[in-house]
C-alpha cells in the first residue's frame, strides 16, 4: 500500500500536531448542562411558545454542540456532512409523504373514522389537563 | 507496515481512515432508522391530542437524569479521543471505562423506570403511545448496550496502546447515541 492511501487517523484533519483540548470539551459539557436545565424548567412555566423553544429548540442547539465539538463534523471531510444531510432529507421526504394520512383524519374524498373516533373518545374521557397539573392514572384504569 | 493487520484499519483512500468512514456510514443508516421512528411518533402525537393523557405518566426526572448521564458519558468519550490523539492509551482506556460506567447507570435507571411503568400497567400493548415509547427507547437502549460492549473491547486494546484510532470511531457512534436521546427526552418526557 502506498503512503498516499495510508494515513494516521488524526480525527481533526491536523495530522502530526495534537494539543490537549480537555478544557474546551469540559466547557462545552458545562454549556450542555445549562441547556438541559433550561429545557426542564422552560416547560414548567406552562406557556406553549416557551415550551416549544426550551424543550425542542434547545434540543437542536444541544445536538449542534455535540456534532460540532464532540464529533468534529465541521472539520471533517465535507462529503461526510453531505452524507448526513442526505439522510435527513430522506427522513423529511418520508414525513412529508406520510404526514397527511397520519395527522389529518379527513380530506375531500376520504375520512379515517377509526382515528376520529379514537381522538373523540380519548378527549371525552380525559379532557386535556393544564401544564404542570399532575397526571392521574385513569387512562390505565380504563384499559 | 505489517501485513498481519487488516488494511481497513489504517487505509485512507478517501481522506478518512476506512474504519472511521464505516462508522459515518453506520450513523447515516441510523439517522434513517431513528428518524423514521421519531418522525412517525411526532406525526401521531400531532394527529392525536388525546395521547397527552398517556404521555403525562412518563417520569420526567428519570429522563432528565439519564440525559445528564449520557451528556457526561459523551464528555468522557471525547476525552478518551483527546487522550488517544496524544497517544496516551492508558488514559484513553480510563475514559472509555468511564463512558461504559455512564452506559450502565443509564441502563439501570431505564430498567427501574420501565419496571415501575409496567407495574402500573403501562405496557407496550396498553396504548399506541406506549408502543412508540417502548419501541423508541428500546431501540435506543439496545444501541447503548452494543456501544458499551464495543467500547469495552476497544478499551482493553487501548490500554495496551493498540489501535488507538478506534477510540475516535467508537466515540462518534456514542455521540450519535447521545444525540438520539437529546431528541427522545423532550419528545417522550417533556411533551405532555
């Protein structure tokens, strides 16, 4: 095998020179923990927009920090990033194709009676509780 | 170069060692697997508001604690990679064992959580929400178990200073498992 096809695995694309990045990784971990606390406290406030931002928005930020700083994707060969984006695109195509059938229970020429009945029965038996209100065990008892 | 070692271990025809490239391909396939499960779950939750009543029974604090555990184990995994970059195999192995400890703590909490839920009658067949819950968390838990086993094998070699490039490869896999949980946590434990 030639040298051109054999390379030590640098991990950062900077073969030969390796510094200790421990402090940087610990700092990122600290930020991740702060974001975790925010994602737990935010939904407790009971405001839908705050819940959406703190629970789900922060999840994307946390994932980005792990991908960038722990997986080093941003300094990896560019085609790896494209590979990941391609897979995410496949996922979105799947969701876009299936979503109308799953999320809607009726259309212009069709209706999903079973799904509509399940929603109505569920909401009638257990009206939506307010955020922060403790859950009861009635759902289980019914089953 | 020794002919006894597999070429794939150090070959780098694409600019990335073949072993690491294989892990990236594995992660690519995992994105579709977990993306399919989570995408289906999100669509169902949006189409079935009555599921909130079932979701209200998951233990947020257990989920939050396990998030803390996985984030910390990811730190240990990247510190293992950092040590491997500096050719310190023993230190890399030490951090890999810490990562495995995180995996074990995660699994213990999950086992307790599932036992409690099953004891209360929330089984995989009791409601479609719980079917998604056990399926998504179960597949994820299986990845945690597999990751811990692979890391143990690599840690033993790393302690001898052997094949240190594998430390980064298994770390990539572990960070992905962490990212999946980062999304599972709000979907299964916060959205109520």
